[in-house]
């Protein structure tokens, strides 16, 4: 098994400003803070653990590249791409669109490198240079819509990679599995009426964006059934996520039979995250990873690309990333040093209300569009 890996020091230079979660504003009571909640140090620490643990010696480094305008425009509008490019030239930068997604001067270069890096990993997996891969990019992308950024996201890296897979690499059916604790609204919107892209998001029920990722959102037009939301109850732990993996994620991917699986890999369902209230540990992320790997083996020749999204605990995200990439690569180099703290907490066992939610989503599985005989190979 060869696993691709990608990180660029430039991702660690994404400037999230002097605010905390909101921009500093004394009149609103928002104090400045040295580390914004989405400060890139969390992801830089994940990269450094991957190096220090020795895992990097088992991985194949894939070279980052910048997305071209043509590639960005497969998802985003010209006006939006131009606005981000322009604000990136300003001495104090700008905002992706919602007033809580500040970026510094030069952010366009960083965000375009992130989108291009998601493409580069997809190309490496598509060409068979590596069997699967993890693109540790920053900033995240999964909230970004064609004409605006949102929730710390500028360009929708995963959606751009999916479009590239289809339009440049000739890959027909793409499944996007989003396990960031927040809803993957961007891909849901971009591919809503597209039956050739399955979007499956498992997230904390109504966490962010507001009223997004509801059970009832199942796609539109021809794409009806190819959008699956699993809004997990607040407080869900390893048992609930493992039950969802086995009852919904695995079977949904089996039904859809993609030629490529992209994962929007957020580690913010973790038990220590400041921006959500779930209880997932490395045990849960390992099961999720095994589930998508098995699905990729079934229909996609193992082709699986993970792209980094959120995750805000500088303490625990590095271990979550390590366990995920260890699983991808089929090696084990270091124990989860935090599991003694988070693994024994109450709440990991599947609870009836969590099972009921997952079972309800499972009733949608027969509506997932099947691969037709003509398209199979
Ligand atoms: C954006 C503002 C409050 C929650 C936050 C979510 C960012 C994120 O990790 N999205 O996946
Ligand atoms: Zn998130």
C-alpha cells in the first residue's frame, strides 16, 4: 500500500487575524487573541507529529501545486475569484464573505495552493502513483459556495477536486464523504442536482451553518437521493459514529459504487474540540477511515483521497490525523497519547436516540442512484 501525503509550509502562513472566533471588536466585547480558533498551528502540529512519529517515512510526498483560474472556475464564479484575488493584494487582506472568515494579504496564493493540492493528490491517486492519499491543506473549503466563502473557508477544495476528477481525469462517479463535525453544505449545493456525485455528510445536528444539513435535504431534480445527511445528535461518541459508519456510510457507498472517493476530513468531531460537542476519538476516526477504504476497494480500485477540513484542538487534532493516515497507510507507529483521557469518558456507547437517527437515515439508502450496467467496468 502506498499512501500519498501533502503539506506545504505556506499553509501554516494563512493569517486568520487577531480575533478569537469573531474579529476583535471592543464595542462588541470581542477581545483580540494571539491564536484565532482556526489558527493554522493546529494543522502545522499535525504535520509535525506525522514527521516526528516517523509516519512520514512510510508515506510518499506529493508535490503541492496552485490551482489555475480555470480549475477554480469549475466551482466558483469569476466575480468571487476576482474579489478574493483583489482583497489578497490589500495590506490588511479581506474576508471570505461572512465577516468571520478573515484572511491576510496573500491569502489567494495560499487558498489556490490548497485547492491545487487537493487536485494534485487526486491526480496522483487517479494515475496510480499512490494507492490513496491525504492532502493536509489549509484553509478548509467545505463551506465555500460558488459565489462566497463561509465558515473560515475560501475555495471549496473538495468540490474543485471532484470536478477535476470528472472533467480532466475522466472519472465518472465520485462520492464525497464529509465527516467534519459541521455540515458539508458547499458540495451539497454544488452537486445538488448531479446524480454522478454522491454527497454524504455526517455532522453534529444543526451545528454550522445554521439550519443546514437536515435529514430532509436529499438532493434536487436528477440528483435526488444522491445527497445524504447524517445529523448526529449532540454528544455522539465512538459508538454512535461507528454505528453510522457500518449502517449508513459503508452501505451508501456500496449502493452508489463510486469510481473515486473523496473525504472532506475534519477532525472537529473530536472529544476536545472547541467548536462542537461530539466525543469522537482516534477509535472513531480509524473506523471511519477503514469504512471508506473498504468501500474504495469494492468499487473504485481503492482510489481514495482525503482533504483536510476543520479541527480546532491543538492538543488532539495531531493524534486524530496521525491515526487516520496510519490507517490509510496500513502502519502503526505511535499510540494516541490522549486516548487515556478521552477514551474512557462516559458517552461512547451507542445510545438509543443516536441509533434511531442513524436507522432513519438508513431508510434512504434505496433511493441512492445506482450505477447502470452500461457505466460499470
Ligand atoms: C465557523 C463559525 C462557527 C463554527 C465554525 C465552523 C468552522 C468549521 O470548522 N467548519 O467545518
Ligand atoms: Zn468543521
